[in-house]
C-alpha cells in the first residue's frame, strides 16, 4: 500500500527527493510521514504531514533535519515527498514511509513509531564524505 523510492548514494551537501506512493484507501490517510533507521540504531522520526480538513495541513520535523528537509504531499497523486538538502553523513539510513488515518496526542504521538499503522518498505540513503 505504501511504495517508497528515491534513495541512493549522494555526497555530503547534496540533495535527494524521496517519494512514497500510496494505494488503496488513500483518502483516509490523514497523516503521512517518514522515519529512518541507521545501522545499529532504533528507527527514529524524521518528518510528518498532517491534514486537517480539505485545505489545511501541518508539517513536523525532527530537530536534526529542520531547515534541511521539506515534506510535501500531492493529494491528487496520493504521494508524499521528502526533499532532503544539505545532506550529512549522519543522514545515512534506511528511510521508511508511513501513514495512518488518525494519530491523536499531538507531536509526541507523531514521533512515536508505535502510533503509525501502515508502513512501506525502506529506501536506502547513503551520504558519503
């Protein structure tokens, strides 16, 4: 139901754009986001896009990516994007797309991987120095 793509190898300071295409009951995905997992580390929150009604949306970012990453969503294509700029070696990880119909509890709930119901396969991002 969630298909992530766009990962690859990039040099420090470079950019990548990840895509996550959703299929099925995508109209009920009010929240979509990205987590990442580096080797030997736990999966961590990266960013989320939350819809509120038909024209209002909110975006959330981990402090480590704020100002460098931008999440966006194309409702017509049922796709969420993660534009990653000024990449650093510590951004190296497998990036996972995730979505849910509703996540209650505010920012802390979004940051918790257990709050999210649907997950896509990962796409690997490697930033070389």
